[in-house]
């Protein structure tokens, strides 16, 4: 690639480090093993009390592409912000100190970015290390979708919740002065995921005219380890047991935008959708039931016009044709909307009655359907 031939640093990899000595060499070796060579890596030792700081120093002495900043313990958000201050690359990506990136990550990210420079580049991830290694042998594949046609898959795959499975344009971050929220990056700040909050602001503040295009690689180029007990939790919920999640007043508008976007992107959707059409269909049928429940709770009545959207019609046909089971299929197909909303309420509250209704619907439809396929 031309940038690489000129010796220009295209990528800056930012790694916040806190008491990760057990896994840190594995992580840094995965970065040093990249097939694409034009990168630098900023390590931020966030007051580690183990040998993490010494490991960082050793890597910097061994490979000049690594540099380390040592700071008193301040939290992952502060560490990442300091890393962004030092980043020299055109594109920034993040890696947690107990995780790994594929040796092909930067090469594939560069190829996608060069082909779709205005798109946000996102790749898949996995918790399974054996799968992580096996999938690297598969052919490189990626696709570009309008954001509205990608949001359902993003929800199913938890693809907007993390910063380590995507590229960030360094010039846009500087232009918008985008930084991680310090208070969300401290242990015990169980209010909101600091990663998801940062991604949401980036998508909103940096969106191009006509909204985002998403360039998505389905290969799991990132291994997300769950071994480190010192790692800051990235998900938090203050929702008491047996209570429904908070209402989403924008849900009807979001579904309409996404369904319009899906049919505009691919009139045959769900058939031929880029990945996990079963999971995406199930997600949207559940979302429709949630909308019914919410609308009734807010005194707005059933949103019948949206529920008769061509996307809903085609998703129900897809379920029947492909023998895909959803507990919402019967009530939505029969337009028993109150029942669909009630089933969602029981499901969201973790009620045992939901389990009974789920299995009842399954056996009413013959008991030989596919309950889930990813």
C-alpha cells in the first residue's frame, strides 16, 4: 500500500494496561505480529501493581514502535485519552491488555478503509480462542451497508458496545474533541458502558452527510478474553429483577428507519442478508412486540401502520418458509397485538410464565422448527 511504502504510520493502537501482567505479553505479541507494518502502539500503564509496567518497558526497549506512558491509577477512560493525545496514526484502534488481535487485523482494516474511506470499519469478535485461531484461515470477506441496514445486526452481535472492534478517524476525533468520560472509566461506575457511550457520540458527532456507511468484516479479528478479574466491567444494569427495561420513546422511529433502510438496501431482505438473517429477524420480531407493549403503556395505541410494513410481512414469511421459530410469530401473524406485547413483557421481566408460553407456541407450530441459528 502506498502509505506503507512511504513509511507513514497509518494506525495507532492504544492499549490501557492495569495489572494485566499475566496476559500482556500475549496481547503485545499479537500486535507485533501484524502482517501490515505501518503502525505504532501506545501503552498506558495505569498505576499497575504487578509487573505490567516492567513488561511495557521491555517491549518498548525491544521494538521502537511501542511507547509507554506510566501514570497513577486513574481509570481506563483517562488512560485511553492520554493514548489518543500521543497517537500519530491517521486511524486509531483500541485493544485491551488481556485480549488479542488477529495478525491480519491491520492488513484487513487497511484494505477495507482504502476501498471505503468514508465508512466506519467494524470487525467481528469472539470469546472462543479456538474459534479465533481457526477463523483466521478463512477467506477475507467484508460488505458495506447503510447504517440503517446494519443496526439490527449490530444489536444482535453487540457490535456498537465496544471500541476495540473498529477504526476511529483521528482527524474527526480531534475536530470534535471527542474524549472518553473519566467518570465512566472508573471501577464501580456501574452507570453506563464507557465504550458504548463513546461509540454513540462518535457515530452522532462525526456522521457524514447522508449518514454512515458501515464496512463490516464478519471474521472475528479480535479475541475478547474473560479471564481477567481486574478488568473493568463494560456492562452495567441497574434494572431490578422482574422489572421491564425502561421505555424507549424513539423505538417506533428507529424501527421504521431501520426497516426502510433494510428494504432499500436489499428488497429481498431477509433472504440473502449479509450475516445471521435468522438472528436479525428474531430480534426485529421481538422489537415489534416491545413497541406494542410500550405504545400501550404510553397510551398511544397499537402502531398498526408500522406493523404492516413490508419488512414485517417479509420477515413473517421468512419464518414460515425457513421454519424459524419465534414466540412472537403466531400473535404477530394473527395480529393479536396485545398478546405479542404481553409475551414481551413477561420475557423482559424473566417470568416463568414466559417460558411456558414460549414452549406452547413452539409446539403449536409443530415442535420441529429451528429455535435458533447464528
